[in-house]
C-alpha cells in the first residue's frame, strides 16, 4: 500500500474519497468482469470501515448506467448498510454515467436516501458535517451547459464562505487533465475550498490547488485499456484525507483488482517459444487475466495464428485480444501511439465531433466507434435505438430546463418517492 503522508494517532474528522466505481459494468460483455467490479467495491468498503473514517464522499459514476440492474442495486445497498452499521455516512453526486438529462428524471442514488445516503443534487447542494465542515457539490453537467455550471460554482463558493473546512465535490473533466473532453477550465474552479473531491478522470491525480488539494482518486478497476499504464504506476484505490492535520494530508490506499490486464508483443516467427513464456507468466495467477497481444511478423494467416494461440492459452485467460502488425507497420523499435493524444483515434474523432456542440451525439459516436471496432453489432443497435427514443426529448434541453428539472420536477418526484416508501 502506497502512502503519501502518515496520520497522527487520535485525529478525528478524516474522510474517504472515492469515485468511478461503475457498478454493473459488464466489460467485454463478460459476467465475470461485472462481478470483478462488485468485488473490488466490496473490498473498498471493508477497507474504509477498517480505516475508521468519519464519512465517505463518492464523486460520481457510482453506477455504470442510470438504470442499474436489481443485482447492482442490491450490491450497493449491502455496502451502504454496512457503512451505516459502522456509523459512517456517505455523500454522493451523480456522474455522467448514472444520470440522464431529461425533465423529471432522478438519479438512482435517490433510491438510497432512506438507507442513509446523503445525495448532493441540484436541490440539496450542500451539507454541514461535524465541526463546521462544509460539503458542497454539483452533479455532472455537460459542456453544453457550461455557463450554468460556472454559475452554480459561484453560488457554492459564496455559501462556503465563513466555514472553517470546505470540500467541493464535482464530476467534471478539467482542461488540464482532459484537453479534448473537458467541461471546465482550471480557472473556472473556485479558489476558497480546502479539498476538491473530483471524479470522472479514471487515472489517479493529486495536485496542490490554491490552499488545498485537487484529487481524482481514479476508477476502482480498469474500465478502459488506456488506464493500464496509470494502474501500473499508481494502482487502483481511494484516498483518505485528514482535515484536522496541518495541510490536510492525503493517504492513498491501494485496492488489489481481481484480475490482471497483461499486454505482450510477440513475434510470430517464434510463436511456440512466445506462447510458452506467456504460459509461464500466467499459470499461477489466482484469476484468469485479460491478455492483450500485439503479434508482429505474421507469416501465417491471422486466423491460423489466433487459433493456435487460443488453443494453447484460451483456458488460461478470461479473454484474449489480439492485434496483428505486419513488418511494414511495426518497426523493431515500436512506438506506442496510445501515449500521443493527438494521434489516438478516439481523440481525433472527438475533435471532429465538436462541431455538433452536443455531448450526447459525441458520446453516441464514441460508443458506436468502440463497439463497432469490436464487431459488437447487437450492442451498437441497442445504443442507436436508445438514443433515438431519448433524443427528441433531450435535444431541446436548455439551462432553464435543467434548472426546472432540478428544482421543480425532481422535487415533485422526490416527494412522491418519499410518500411511497414511508
């Protein structure tokens, strides 16, 4: 476990900060991967209780979708009740995955208010915890509503004035960390908070910001393959912050993910030897890994190579994902273009999509790109159908509509929901 700072014994008012748990995510369409996300979340909750924190902040994307399955809801309910039994409240905002920008809709987090979850919403923007700790936040707002987001931030900044300890909770991308997909510029963020509890970026980021710290704890498991490099450097996990200690020290707590993502480049001219090396590497792993293979110098047909690899390694891996490179596309000194943002296909596509000025259309295009590149035709058709059904309601959503949805429709929905379950 990597630790940034050590805590003094006897301190109170420390909290856990986590984000992007994406409960219910069935990566690659595999039930095992959905269970992996549940497992790492459950281990995280146990570790948080062990650390004896005073409260928990979840900075969005608690769920993979705005309509989680019953199993997903049950997993979170059990975790929340476990925290409640330990006397630890949780504060949470909705992220872009677990919210829908339509009038009258509410995020699934609201279902758990009666179980003790303190939802930070457009209505309940802030809470006071313990010794005058101000916890304020805003659920995810898309870039198209940037002015609304900045106005809300100014209001929160004013409300925080006069409190001794102030925490800002957001699920937004910042231009410094997501140069092509951000909703906020670094200068838009208020400067009078002690801790900035962000979500949305899946890599671990911790930087001084004004008199405090700006932190993305990262996702709890590998949600996309481009997170592997950061995972190897920083691991996956959450943060614990001590508000009573000088400079509010941060402890980074790593949580072991259930299975490994292994990336290997192999030479097909020496395929038997390469396969034996991989077998030796993975045979003692507790759980079957995800194996990303780049195969160069292929003289046999791609299908023949894949059949051989699958016959030798298929039973040892949960999934094998091969990429074939010919001699003229891969030099001996291979360049990893995934590190060069401007060359990444997803980044280039995002740049072209900016002309639409509609994040929903951009998200649809990216999702279709990722699914079609993996031949997930059925999933792509579902995405298109879902988007078509929602589009004509969402396309005319304005700043006023979002405000009305938050302050009128959502309030009515909440009252009805409270009456139903009382």
